[in-house]
C-alpha cells in the first residue's frame, strides 16, 4: 500500500520531562520532503497527459474521425479543448488546414478595415449618382468571406475534441462555405443590375434560396459522414454554377463596358480556382497516389484551402472593379 493511501499516524517525540505527540502529514516524510506516493501520482498524471497529447495513426481513430484513409498518421484524437487550442502552435496533419484559412481571415479583416477607412458610404442618399454608389453589397461579400475562413479554422482546430463537437463544427464549416458562396454573388449582381433592380432582386433571391436549402440539407446528420463528401461538393458546385445565368445576362448588359474583359478574367480565375480546388478535395489527390507521403504537407484538403483563398482574392479584385465602374458611371 502506498503511503498516500494510509491514514494519518502519530509520532511520540521528546517534549521536556513529558511526552507529546505530533502528526505526520501524509505525503511528507520526516524531513519534509515529498513522499514516494506523491511522486508516483505526479508521474502517473504526467504520463496520462503525455498519452492524451500523443498523435495517433488513422487506424487508432474513433470512427467519427475517419475521413481520409490516405492520410495515415499525425492525428489528434479525443484531446481536451485546452490541448486542442494550443495545438495551433504544434505540428500535426491539421496544422496547415488551420493556418491557411486563419491567415486568410486575418488578411480579409485587414482588407475590410482598409475599405471602411476609405469608403464610409454604406447607404448614400443618392446611390445611383456617380461617386455615391452604395457599398453594402461589397461589405456583405467581405463579411461572408471572413465568416467562412474563421469557421473553417476553428473547425479544423477543435474537431479532435469529441464526436458531438466534431459534428457541430462541421455543420458550422458547411454553413461558412455556403455563406461565402452566397455573398460572393452580391457585388457583381447588385452593381451590374443596379439600374434594373428587379433583376438583382431575382438573382440574389435565387442564390440565397439555394444556399438556405443547402444548409438545411447539410444539417442532416447522415450527410455529414465521409461517404457523402462528393454529394456535399456537388451541392456547393451547383450553387456556383447558378452564376452562369446572371453572368451571361451581365455580358449582354455590359458589352460596351471597357473593363468588361479584365473583370471577366478575374471572375473566370475565381471559378477555375474553386473548381480545381474542389477536384483535389473530392479526388483526394495526391495522397491517394502515395498514402502516408503527404500526411503533414500537401494533402488534398490543404490544397483545397489554398485554392479557396486564391478564388476569394480573385473575386475581391473583381468586386473592386465592379464598385469602381459603378462609382464612375452611375445609372
């Protein structure tokens, strides 16, 4: 039996011509040092903490975390919230997933602050006159982008805590992606059809309705499982493809716009970035070709994140051009 499990004992000591007693405090020896029992407890606690923070292989994961069988190692599983939070500064197979979108979030916060500083006319009195164009559709896009990037970072950082939190964060992540897609439609559609409000109302109502349907669908628990990865990608892609109709309409309306070709190039670049990134995400390339080689750097989800950032920045450049054009021509 360890000393720390024993009851308090008394010791007789000399006290002048009489005897008196004093207690021996459990966990201390007669020299006031830590007992071996206390040391054992600390050692067990240290070993337990170390075990909890160990990175594990795919085969050791709980079922709810088994998403990509081609990424074999460096997983966090059943970590505490505290450990998961501080893992942002350590190396594991989610590190780049966290940082690619966390840095993107910080970048878009900076862009938003810079634009607010220089353009404070969110709801001008005469929004159709040159120089007075309203800015709220542009900031709606920036807000949707920031929400998506932050939600993604938080999801990848804390999804290793528990099944309940994992499912919840995945739903928030899907909501963020949907919000980014919806809000990316606001600047081009609003500014192109500003002089014909019925069209921007129809198109924005259409994409918003599709987004709400997508969110409701993805909140179904069974559709959060890995086997529906392709279905989720299809839902997001269908929202993007919805933009073909207003895009063709916009080309007809703005055929004489001198900035048409440059703006179109930015928007096409955004579409290519998103589609290529989605292709990597669904195909699980390159880790499918060499399982275990891309566990830390270079697997498909990390590549997908990079392409999402490139697409968002391309659309930001296009939105600035739409804003500048409408600011100069009015209606």
